[in-house]
């Protein structure tokens, strides 16, 4: 999704990937940002929180009329239908991030 948004071009690819991973872990309730993830990524959880919130916002309020190729591709079962995953409630995400 971020490939289609100019605002994310200024983010470093490693920080964007780490933020996407933290959001996915949170959405699937698979745990938080571990010391191992912090060590290998170079980012602590608090560094990623603002970008995680922006990513969830992007999933929540995405335009549906144009640029459908990425959404269509990742809605296929070959890609585990990740484009169909329901975004987190912003308040719930804020609370979870506060505790990690």
C-alpha cells in the first residue's frame, strides 16, 4: 500500500519494514516487539509507534476507486488474502502500543 503513497517515500525502507512487522504482530495478536527484533532491526518499539499508527490509518482510510492493482494482487489466496485483513481500531492500537 505504501508503494502508492508519496508520503512514505521519505521513510527509510528498514523502518517501514519494521513498522509493518510490528503492526502485523499487533493485528494478529502474536506478541510485541521483542529484544531480538530490536537488536536485529536497530529500532526500539517507541521509534516505530508513529509510523505504525500512520500505516494503520492508511489501511483504515484508503481510497477505493483508483490504484487497485496492489489491493487486488494481495487479496488473492496465494498471498494469504492479507489485503482483506481488517485494520485495528485506532484507540485499541494506541492502547496496545502504549503498553509495549
